[in-house]
């Protein structure tokens, strides 16, 4: 295949090529990566090869600063670098004098949390498996938001700035498209970003829609500013119309011939409206066969809803007619529920864990026969740390090439009787931990102290403050059994005032947690992101996850931790239910009995925190048996559990997940 840039430029009409991109895209290279795989992927999509898929998602967490990092000839702009973060801890002196130095590029800032990371891990896996897939999303000009701590009073959301025009690997296209609405048109610039496979031999184009163009008026230019934030209902609706209908128009404008449209969450449900709008009503049934829908929301209140009058004000009458036909709920049928629209207009509906599948069937009994469950996963090449990966590589004769086939990680259990491996695994974990100790050196974190982490989006149902219900008990445990270090991180959505109070709660608890002679150290890290996540999931001893069942559809952060041999301390919800019979840690707390959601959420702080402390005590005792006076007890049951964790990563990864999508949803 001819790998010259003129061929690439013929396929991908790059805006400002001569003035800006010539230095980064030339001969055979694209920001330091080979051009050939891009051409191959583009050709497959343009020619309508077998099994082409379009994938729609509101957000993408691609880990662009830690995996397949593009290089640019331009120096990295300061706006495209991560900033130093503050820490709030009970080691106060360090907080006042130092901030956490982070020297890394910014991750493409178009995600907020787990949903985006899942989308990113999915498209990376599609690239690894050479599936011709085109991903569609939005270029959020101001990202999500930057979290700033406000002394100990909570979080102050700050607007974030980044520069798409100099972001390595991201290119604007000449193409602009037009989304026609009732009273106005919205123009959208298309951008492209290529997600390469781990072997750099295939690529997935991600098409990002951007309303910040001169053809639009001021208000329309801001529609693609901030993820999950708009000034009003119209803004929220327009963002979804941009993703669904705009995304569909973009795929057509680019000439991609696609066999299937996969909607990652209901945000993109209007894609069907765009497609069906080109057909006569007799063709609607046939059109539905092109759509597949993945639901990520277990909570009824979590589904996107819009009133009919809002739709009628914004959308073209003929488009509103299609929505009315397929998406309405409520006694008078005057509320659009995007979940209903997506379910009624797709050939396949799936939940993201077995438990979530059960919950969804209860919630939507009329659809229960059509709801399947495909448990989420994580992209192991992104989330497994370098040292663990290297250790397992050195045992490839037993384990096999787990990079190409993570299901082989099961074979780690064959090494259970090998004291050399057991010792090496422990030492490798300690090597990871020492990187964390170095990262947090000002806070005098210790390598020989049990370290627990809770890090994810701060939302009420995730119960971030559960472990702080009884600080005196924590102190007593730390003094009696052995010291504890607790790391915290997470952003609260700026409009979620309840979540905001949790950050405040946690900070107050940290403030109160002194007087344990240094045996209890708690740090809360500012501005949680993928970069910090990668460090935490591989460098701590215990991953704490305590959502209130059954509110967690899946959860994925624990899957990243098990890939690194990090033990779980978790309630039984989401993916964890499927691993409950495996010795990968301790499970505790309230068990959901399968009733439908009650009106108010009862958080069960009292009973579940007690159960948490009891489980933690057991884990602490076991942890402090591993190494005594510098001698490692290689037969420690803790090391068995670490191996069980890695072995479970054979299932909880996106290779297994994407293969399941192929078999059960995409049918190829
Ligand atoms: C994996 C990940 C999440 C998801 O965490 P859960 O515990 O599954 O909710 C959120 N944010 C970031 C940055 C992540 O990497």
C-alpha cells in the first residue's frame, strides 16, 4: 500500500494542513505513528467492508497521555499540560507548603468518568481486533471542569482551558455539516482523532463535532463548550441532537458506509430520527435493525427526559413526529424518555452487568424479553502497570501472550505453587507502591503501610464518606492492628449540590483524623483524572468500592485494580456480584434483594460502615502478616488473593466484552 501523505490528505481533508500540520503529518508518519493503518481503516469504512460499525458516545476517556502517546513537532502548549494539584490531608504542613507536581500532557479532555473511560477502552479494543469502526463524539471546547479545593470547605469548579488546534493527534477537517432545526440551522466543524491499536497496525477514527464556528451565533457556538453542562433545557436537548443527528449527518458527509449504529447510552438516541427521517414510514422497521443500544443507567431518574413542548419548539415538525411515534412516556404521552426512544428503535438492548440486567428488566418489564446483559471490561494494555506487565511477560511460557489474548491471564493461577513468582509478584507490587511514595513524597506516605484508595465520581449512591462514619474506630484500628493510609479523589458534578456536601464531609473527617500518632494518614487529591487513576489503581494495596446496591450499573475502576493484583474491598453491586465467589478481597454490606427501586434512596451508612470496618480489620490483620522484620512470607494468603485478582482480569476486560458484543449484539 502506498503510504504517502497525499493519499491520506485525499481521504482526510485536513484544514490548515500547510500552515499547521505539515510538520506532524508527512511521508509515512502521523504524529509519530504510521500512516498505513489509518489508510487501511479509512478504506474499510469508505468501501463498506464487511462488519463496519459506528459507535456513538457523549464522552471518551482515551488515556492519550499514558497510552499510544502522539508526538508533535510543536512544543506542548501550557494549556495542554496537566496542572499541579493541591492535596487536602491530615498532614497539614505539607498541604500548605507544597502542591502535587504532575509533569504530563493533558488527556484529551472530553470525558467525565467511567462512561467515557469505557467508551475509550472499547474503541481501543476495536482497533486491537481490527474491527472497522468509526467513533462519534463531541469536541468539548472547555472540557468537563477543573476541580479546585476551597480550603476545607469543598470544591470550586473552575472552567478549564485547552487548545484543540495544538493538541497532538487531533486534526480539524475542511468538512462542516449543517443540522437543520425548526427555526435555525446549526453548523458543526468535524475533527478527527485516530485511536491506534496496541501493535500500531490498525486505527479507529474518532469524529468529534464542534459548534464553535463562525457561521453560528454566540449561543450556538457555546453548545459544545462543557460536557454535561448547559445553561437551560434547550442547551441540553441541542447537545443530544448534535450528538445523535449531527453525528449521523457527519458519518454520511464523510462517505462512510456503515452496517450498524451502536449507541453507548441513550444520549445519542436521536441518531435513529436522522436515519428514519430519510425513509418513508414503511421502512422504519427495517431501519431499527441497524441500531443497537447499551444502557448504563440503573436509576429511573438517570434517564434523559424532555417535554413535548420543548421538542416542538426546537426540532423540525417531521422529526418531532418520529420521536412521538417511538419515544414518549407518561400518562399523556407528552414526555420524551431517551431510554424508551433508544429501546423502541433498536434491534438490541443491553445492560452492562448481570445485576444491572436484572434491575433493568424489573424497571422495564415490557422489554424484559429483549434485554441482554454484557458485563463491562477494561482495556488491560492501558490499565496494567508496566512493572506487572513486565513480570507476567517473564512468565510467558506458563501464561502465554496475554497482551493479545487477556483471557490467558487465567494461567497465572498455575504459578500458585511457585515461591519465586509469589515473591516476585509481591516485590513488583512494592515497586509500584514506591512510585506512589515518591509521587507523594512531601506527604511522607510509607511503602510498608496498608494503603487503601477510594477514587471515582463523587455521587450520593457511591457513598464516598462511608469509611469516615466513625473516625474514632478507624484510629483505634490503626493503633491496634497497624497503620493505615487512605487516599481519596473524585469530582462532584457542579450542579449536584448533594455530592458537593460529600466533599465537604470528607474534608471535615480528614480534619478530625489526627491524634493517631501518625498511624492514620488520609489524603484527598484534587482534580481526579485518568492520569491519577492509572497511578492509584496499580499502586495501592486495597481498592475500596462501596456503592449502595443496586445503584451501580457496573463500575470499572475495580477491574483496573485487579489487573494489577490489587485486592477489592467492596459491596456487592455491579460487576462485583459476578466475582463474589472469587477470593479477590472482601465483600460486605447490604445485599439487594431484587425489589424495584423505592422512592427515596436509603443510604444505610450506619450498618454498612460497621460491616466495612469489620471486613477492613480482617484485611489489615492479613496484610500485616505478609512481611515481618523484612522477611517476606511467600505463602501468605494475601499473595494468593493477588493472583486470583489477576486471574479474574481474564474475564473483566474489553477483549472478552467486545467479543460478546460481536456474538450477541453485532452478530459477526
Ligand atoms: C475508571 C474511572 C472511573 C470509573 O470509576 P468507577 O469506580 O467505576 O465509578 C472514573 N473516573 C476515572 C478517571 C476513571 O479512570
